[in-house]
């Protein structure tokens, strides 16, 4: 069974989700794309984080350069919940085009900040409205006329700081972070924040319950996006070669690589010990990456769905010729161009089976920014150990948004180069080495690197049929033996890829299965379900191929729900193939609207299905 969003009851059927007050509410900031609001939004996010209150942000923006509506939501949660909420209690309404819809969607009892000279198209008796003198304060700022649209955003920062009791010192520190300590920029923007704060304190009468009070829940953590973490992880994992072609939402991985590598990867003479090349298209990109992997360099690229499609033929070549390479696929909404700036998990099947013929790829699926860092190095290790293509499946929500995390752990193991033969080892083998011979029973053969100074080191790297000695062959037994060995290697990979994270609950009949950036919503939904009388265990997948602990989890629960951010339940289909005896008990809970999943929707979906189970 596949259950989609259209069939779900409203979230209010699960639990009373009316607005709390202190350190527990959501803010939506509605602006116009290209108006420079991201600086103001991240300033608020960082300032709240520095007060010790758990906070997360979601940037929902269009794919044009400027002019269309954009929303930034900030989740403030003393309980530490990080998922998006269905509704916000605080609205900053600065976009005329979406003004009516934004006010209508505000939670009952909420507040709305709007420009003083704006004619509101809609009034609500259950919403408190606060005006802001945006134009007046911008004129008073003395900002250059070109900068005024950007400085205007600081008016809502200052007004919110007064209304919500956010420490202005934290606002100033956050501005310094945003502007890299450039004092003129910090001073100009902070002056407008202070002016708006003072105006609000003098002219507004606060009549709502929402406020920030200091906590210590964020101590020892910092904010970072998944793409930055992935870049750092790849650097600590020894990446040497990067080829890329710009595509949203993956481009910033290479932007960060370029920045960090420039500072961190140089020899004593100051020369770069890495290479980054922008190619003419994704076909050229993957050809370069596979070529560099064949030559012995730790190589990678970053792309998204449309780019991944163009890499299919070379992906099959890397699999069959057994060449290490890494692709970071930061997923967005498809098919086709789709919604380039919206999130989804719709490349699962495409990535796992990328290419033609029989072949399956190793896929890593990070669920946190910490795992983005960890998998950045692990992907390179696995690619070389298994001599194959490894695809890391992140998504826009995880990749582009800021998430709180503890400091990353410095890698404590040497790089895993896999089964690479040196010239001395080739001499000891006395000519018995064959490139595609499985000597250890794990499906992984021994390889040599170009330039190895030994007459037996060379071999022909074939994407065509070949025998153990890398000679061309169309003999049926050679072809069958090669595919069988590759399948054996894939089975071995099940034992070394990251295992699922399982949170079991004794005697729970309900099992939840999910992956990736769904994790915060699933964790919160389990609390809502518990409050509604539904106990659940939870398994978070972190890699393909699937392995034995998943089978055990499936068999040990009476009812199973696979929660995904795609339409077709792609992971459920793979789980059904992996555990065919239980295929009919796996129910898909799917939503595909371009937005991150919410706990309310997940809990409502499952509660409705559980209610049907209870009926005689």
C-alpha cells in the first residue's frame, strides 16, 4: 500500500499543536527573492542559537534570480525538535504578492509584522498585528541607495529582537559572523537593528506570549550546512581531484572545496596538492573523475538529478571496469528540470541502478550534517576498497540549510587504499597476478596503479567483456563468472557500509523505517504518536545495499511504515525486494511537494492507518 499526502487527515487530528509561548514557536519570514534577506535571516538564526535555545532554519526559495516569493522559516524548540512545522506562529510579511496567503496560513493566536505603510488585504481577529516603519528607518540609516533594500531587512531583525526578547549583543555578534568581521558593514546594519528595536520599544505594546529565554541546550554546538560538512569531510578523507559542472543545489560543495582546499591543501612551498576543474558538462565531469580514479587519485564530483542522469554510461563503466570514484548527489525535485530549489528524495532508484545492464552501486545516505562530514571521507575509502563508484545521496534540505551539530571528530584511521599491489609485491607473485581474479573470496580483485615500475603491472581497463587476465572475451563462461563475482563483491559491501541506526521499543508492534533528512521529523512524530497511544520502533537506513539487521527489524514488527519524501515509495520497493516474505506488510507513507516532511503530517498519516487497524 502507498499512502500519499492527498489522503491524509489534517495534523490537528494527532495532538493539540496550538502555539506555546516561551522558546517554542516557528517564525516565517516572507520576502522577495534577491532582496538580500538571507543575511538577516541567518543573523536571527545564529543569535537565537547563541542564547542556548535549539533552533533550525529552512530556506524556501524560487529558482529564478529575483522577484518571486521566498520564505525562510525558523523553528525555535526548547525540546530540540528541528523539523519544519506545518504552521508558524510568527510572521514577517514583506511580500505583497504572497501577503494574503501568508496571513491566512498563520496559526491562530499568532502575530504578524508588516510595513507601516502597507495596506493589509486581510485582517484576522485571532492574530496580533505589529507595524514596522521600514521606509522611515531605512532613510534614517544613511545607507547608499543601492544598499537600502538590503538594510531594510534589518528593520524586522530589530523589531523581532524587541518582541521576542533576543539579546542585541547576540545580534551584533551574528552580524559580525555574517560579514566576516567587516566593521563598516556590521555598523551600518546594526545601527538599523538598534533603531528598529528602539522604535518598537517606544511605539509598540506587546500583547502576545512569544519570547526567547536563555537556555544551555546549544552549548558545545555550532551551525553548518550539509554541503559545507561534505566538503570538509572529503578534504579530511584525502580528496585530490574534483571535476564539476554547476547545478543547484550541489554547487556549494565544490565552492566550499575550492575555499577550504586553497587554505588547507598545499605543500611546504605553497603549491597546491589538489586539482579542481570545471568541465563543459556532466558527461565530461564524470569522464574526468573516473579517469582520475583509474590513475590513482581520490576523485569526486557533486551534482543533482539531471546531472546524475548524464553520468549513467560512465557510471556503468566504473562499475564494470572497477574504478574508484565518488558522486555526491544533492537531490532536488524532479522529473526533468522539476523544481531545482525544492527538496526531495527521488533519486534513490536512479542512483542505485545508474547505468544499463546488470549493476548496482554503493550508496551512502547521510541523515545529519555530522554524517555528511563522516561520509565525505568514508565514500572515498569505500570507493577504493571496493574499486567501484560510490554515490552519496544527500538532499537540498540537508545540503543547503543550517543545522546545529557538535564539532566533527578528526578521522582516527589511515586512508583505506584497498588492494593495491606495489612493484615489490608483483615481484613476489612471480607473474601469477591477474587483474580480475578473486583471490580472497570477497569479489574484490587486486589492482595496480599507472606508473608502477614493474613489467607485469600494466593491464587493459575494459568496459567490454573480459576474462580474469583482463583479456577481451565473449565466452559465456567468462561473462557469467565476471557478473557473478561483481555480485559477490556487492554482497560483501553489505557487511562494510554504514549499518542502520535502530531505536527499538520493547513490544512495539509498529516499526518506522526512513532515511536521510527525514530523521528530525520522524523523531518528533514518534513523540506525537506516543502521546496518541502508539508506540513505535525506528530504523534509519544509511546505505545501500541493504543488510541483515533491516530484515530482522521487518520480521519483528507487526505493522511497518516506510516514510519517504518522494511519490512512489522508492525505498520501500527496494526493501520489498530485500525482504520478499514481508513485502505485503510494508506500507509507504509518502509526500512529494518540494518541502521537508513534518512531524504533524507523519503522525497524522500513521494515526489514521492505526485507527483502521483497530476497527473489527
